[in-house]
């Protein structure tokens, strides 16, 4: 049995950019996908034939047991509604509540086997003998090992899972093995696209009449899509815009390098400070005056960066948490909301502006401020950036998004040249 285009597939993503990265793989092959931004709006059972539903749970930075309960309840409801395929989207750098959430998928379904394929070879993420590598470096020794919010402490994937769960993890041997009744995770090694395709065909045909549980990043989702409808991917040809705003909340080193390169290419920059994170700042006199100043500046240039990368230097966030008593999870949420507040203020009267959000927290913050509950992925720009549409103020609007680690140093400048017709 192959995955069919009329299946009912639920993707549970732990952040919004990841959900869109996954959803666009289906959209590129003519399969409609919807990304629900607010999980409270999810009404299981409201499914269209041939449609993929992606639910953003924002559980990557959540407290572990809360993330577990959130995912378990969703999976349980989906199984009761007759969903035949469940895909747990995880971070390609293995950040977040990997063990808690994979355990939650198994517990929500009640039994069975979960196929876990964490590799994304096209992005330099590969798995060999259970060890995850990023650009040839074990993940715990890569930039993900020093992540400000969710540092990855281990490179051997069973150790990452068992830090949060005691579920059995077995590595795939390439041979069909009777699954039995015990809950377990089958971990697949992969170092190139052909291996992902082989695994996708194997997993797609592994369940007859039951529920297929899968997990991985957008790389394995893309391989699964190729088993459904393997057609050439086409990049979008966007319409010309007057201004370009890149909202950067990601703290990944690549995002910082992209900002530096863009500044050298003529971008202007608006930067958040720690003082602006104070509750109610943007509603008070000082914040309102600053917003008005930034609105006026906005009309004086075409290429802009709104950046939170300098709010915390290494270690500063711990001092801020200790000083304010605000949990780290709430701090990142507050940064995202501040970015969303400013982005909305700038974009409110700018129909001819292109908006890019980098990082899942950032994108979620912008969507919260816009009060958008659903996004529809439509395609890709430059093979790295997802283009989605949403309804705002009674009209269809466009949005660009990307994960912080994706793309080369010149990506922001290249996007501006494409969208503004500069080259």
C-alpha cells in the first residue's frame, strides 16, 4: 500500500516555520494544506478530502510535561476521528521536547510503532548509526549545542530521547521485523535523498488498515510527498513590491550573518532593546512615540530589518530572568510579541510591502498580533523561503517565512533584489 492523495494526514509541528516548511512540500505537489496557527481553533473532524492539516502547537520551548500533554490530547482526538496518518514534525537540529513529544504520539494512539526519520541531507543534517550530524559535526558540538533556549546536549539520538522518555528505541536494520504490541520508536539512519526515498516507500507501506505514526523534519516529509506525487518543484515568480521588511527573531548564527550581509547591501535596521520588553511598553507614551517615529522612517527607505538579535548577548538572558523573575519561555514569547507589534504597525498601511519572518517564535508573534488563525502554504522562493497566504482585513495577503538556520549569507539581500526588482 502507498500513501494516497486522499488520505487524512495530520502534521503536528512544534513551531510555525516548521509547520510551513512541511506544508509547502504538499502544496508544491498540488495537495492542499492548511496550517492552523492557534491550536484552540482546531476542530477535529472538519476535514476536506485530499487535504493535509498542519497544527502548530508552539511546544518547542514549552515545559516538557505540558508539551507531552498537549501532543497526547491532539493525537488521541485525531485517532478517534479516523485520521490514518499522523506526522510529528521535529526540529532538524533536534532542539525542543523530542522525547516528550514522541512519547506523547505513542501514548495518544494507545499502542504501536512510531517511525522516526530525523535526517535532512539537503540541509546538511544526516544520521549515521544513530548519531545526528550537522554539516559533518555531531549535533551537540554544532551551533545547536549552544542554542540560547534549547541547547542539544547529546548527539546520539536515543540519548536525546531518553533524556525525556524511557520508550524503547530501536535502529532500523533495513529488514522487515514483526512489530509486536510494545510501544517503540524505530529510528532510521539516512545520509542522502535516495535513502530518504527508500525509507518513505518502506514506511508508507508498513501499515495495512491501521494508523501510521511518523516523525521527522521537513526533509522526510518531502520524501513522503515524492511517494504521493513526484513532480518537479517550481519556485514562485513574485510580483514586484515597493518595500521589503525582514523581521528577524532567530538567534541562530546564520540569521546574524544574513543580517550583517544585508546591512552591507543597503538595508536599514530597527533594533529592539531589553527595555522595550517591559509589559505595556508599546501601549504607553514612550512606546507609542517610538512607533510613530519608526513609521515615519519606514517610508524613507525600501529595505528594512526589524531585529531582536541584539536584545540578549550570551548569558544575558539568564541575568534578565533572574532580575525580572520572568521564565525563559515567557521571555521568548514577549520578544516575539514585541516584534509582532512593531511589524504590524509598519505594515498596516503598506499593501505594496513584502513581509518576511525568520524563526518560528517570530512568525507566531506576528500572526498573533495580526489575529491570523490560518495560513495556506503556496510555494517557495529561492528554494529556502516559504510563501503563504492568509486573510487579513477582508483581503488575501502574502507572507514569507524561513527557519533561522536556512539559507546562505546573502539570502535577505537576494530576496530584496527579487521582490523589489533591483537586479
